[in-house]
C-alpha cells in the first residue's frame, strides 16, 4: 500500500499490532453468510461502527455488504473516508474482503446490482437512525424489494465470543484490576469522587483506553468510572442501572461527582475498561475507618447472592428463571425495596452481557427465557441501595466448557477494600 503517511504509527504499546487478525474476520463473515442463508436473506448492508469493526476490523466511514453463502455476492467494504486507513486496518493484502472507494450515492444501487444483489440488502434498523434507513432505501429502490431488518442477526451472533475475543476481555479485566489497585493505593478520606475516578482513568488511558464505551440502548451514554461515597449512592439518574452516581454536571449526570469521601461510610467504585473494543465491568466497596455491622452484613448477602447467580448461569438456567430466584431470595432477606436502587428508581436486572458493547444480551431479567450460552460473557452485579449508601459486588464472567471463569479481579480483590 503506497500512502503518504506512516502506517507504523498505528501500533499499540511496545509496537504491538492491535489489528483484529484476518483469520478472525474471515470466521465472523462466514458466520454471517451462513446465518443469512438460514434466514433466507440474500445480503446485508452494514454501516454501524460496532458491527463494521467486528466484521472488517475497521470503523472508517463506510458501508459493508455481506452476501449469504449461496448468493455469490462478494463481501465488499465501500469506504468514504479514510480509504488508506481502512485498507491497513482490514489487513491489507490479507484482508478477507474486497475494499473499494465508496461510489456516489446515486450510483450505489447500480454497484450493488453488479455485485449480484436482486433485492435491497437487509439493514440494521434497530441501530441506525430512521432518517438514515429511509434515505438508504430510497437510494437503493431501483434494486427492487427490501429484504428485512437484520439487527438481531448480528446481535445474536455476537453473543457467543471467540477465544480471541475472550482473550481480549481477559486482558481488559487485568487492566480493570490495576485501576482498582491504583485507587486503593492512592485514594482515601478527603478525596472527591471525581479525583478517585481520575486515578483510575490515568491507568486506563495509559493502557490504551480509546475514550468511548459503546451502548445499544438509546439514548444511553456511559461514564466508565462510577464512584459514590455514602449518600451519593442513593441519588437517581437517567441511566438504567442500580447505581449511577452524581456526575459532575447536569449534562453529565452519571459517574463521579464532587462529594468528598468521609470516614466510616461505604464508597462504591464501579469500573468499566475497554481493551481494543472489549468491555470488562467490575465493582468493589472501599472504606476508611469503621464500617457499621449492617453494611458488612448487606455486603455479605450480596456476595452470597452473586455466587448463587454465577453458579446458576454455569448450570445453564434460563436468565428469567435466575431473575425469579433472585427476587425470591431478596424478598426473604428484606431487600425488595432496595435491590438495584430504591423505589421508584429500581433497575430490573442483576446481570448484563458484555462484549463490544456494555449492554449486550442476554440479561438476567424478566423476559429473557434462555440461558447464557457457552462462551457468552456476563457482568453479574447484585447491589442494594439505601438512603445513606450502597453496597454490592460485580465481576465479569465467561461461561466456558469447564464452567464459569472470572474475567475481572474475582478473588484477587476482596469485596471490601480498606484504605
């Protein structure tokens, strides 16, 4: 590839190649092609950044056409900007798909028909804006009939992680642990919540965090370090979570605020790290001084509940059944009004799958009548919230052939960490 800029600049730490292996991309594209055959869909047209990255290794401004296995349509990435960078990120000469410059929108339909499309390809209606979807359909109308929404096809295929993806998440979990250790070593009474978050951010950035946590749910956006000291844990927010935190301002009403850590109160730290796109999610409770016995008891209850949830996931129980078991146990413990928030601001889940996005499926909640499948990855996070604080625990787990394996700190960090 003959370019005027230095592709060697696009490296990870210690000159590592952080591109997705082309063998991985080839397997993913093959999965999609086979699934399209099963669903009777000729082709799919993708321009969502997450799905582009998953399938091509690049998130440049582009379209990606994937044909079903039997269609004869060649997988092609049409790049608007930056073409040269897309070529590099997709593996250059080893790329499993063709890479071309994006044609004028007026010519896109003709280009896709040349590729073999006899219908308008299916699109990701659940992810792209409606105005974008209708614009693309209008530009492709001469091809003929529209196929169908393919959003859930991509979502379902990404639920099961490859070994390479699990390795990325394990590395994410290691960095996540370092962030907690940084707070443990340097934080304490007198620090503001946002100062503690800054300690973790420093570690995460130095290890390659790119600055974004991606979510499916609109209009959710996410701060990657939530810190709540004492009563801050009870403050509600727009975010669909048990604990959201104060945030520094109304436009950023999530995460860590300017409240200071005081002695003898629980401080919840919930950290998300993203390594090469892949999420890890973990929570621990900190304190300085003496923590009241009732907080200790509540945290022990959440630890036991987490162990039970992880065990049931490993046995292949349906996520909705696990949710029913959780709510039954919570009622016995007397926490029905406090699980994952205080009424009327309770979140209705205790576990969410993660991957390239923070809010993947399945979820431990009502309506998810299926298990976490083998090689699915889920963050399990039972928490109880009261007017004077919150306690709970969270770790990210993968369901492997030998049962559940912890992706994050697990037993390497105690549930309660003392300054």
